C-alpha cells in the first residue's frame, strides 16, 4: 500500500450536484433535482417541527398519560443491616445525612428512611428523616439512639 494508491471506500463519496437548474445539459436542469411541484420544491421552504404535511401529527394522535404528583415524597431506604455494614466499613458511630452523603451512599437532598430488615449489634446514634417501627426497636435494643 502506498499513498498514491489510497482511495475512499466504494460508495462513501458522492459527486457534488454542482449548479442546479441551469439547463438540461447540466444534468440537473428543469426541476433542479427537487421533483415536481409541492411545497418542498419551492424556494424558501422550511418545515415546522413535527409537521406531517397536514396529516394529524403523531404527538397529537397519541393520548396523554399520567402526571407527576408534586406532593410525592420519595425516601432512600436503608436497612438496619446496611447501617451495620456502614459502621464496620467506614467506622461511623454517628450516622446522619451529611455523613451518608460524604461517604457517597446518598445524593444531596435525598430523604432517608431506615427499615428493619437484618440485624444490628453496633451502638449507633442515627439521625435521618424517618424510621420504621422495627428499625427503631432494633437500634434501641443494640444500645443506640434515634433522632427523626
């Protein structure tokens, strides 16, 4: 292979149309490769986004669905067993939203709820947005404190 042998792949390079509508001898006279009549053949044609030639556009044919409830409160769930892991892995005894955010466990602005799945043996001081009843009893049974 040498530089003078290099050519583009077959079909990857198209020939330019050149000057359009300048007589039949040019090969693109008459309609200037725009077909016959219709708005797309006229000068200055610009289509509106979503316009389908007068047919009802698809975004108007399809029904609207659902809504976003502005009063919805979504919590990030942390089980008691996860709190035990956090205590062991990160060495935290004071668990709050700032500490969880700093360790990359939650995102800024997340609300946190502690659920009661699993076991806990560490004595933790937990301050988050909400607790389930079983989570409260397990944390307090391990000697920890809770603040909602």
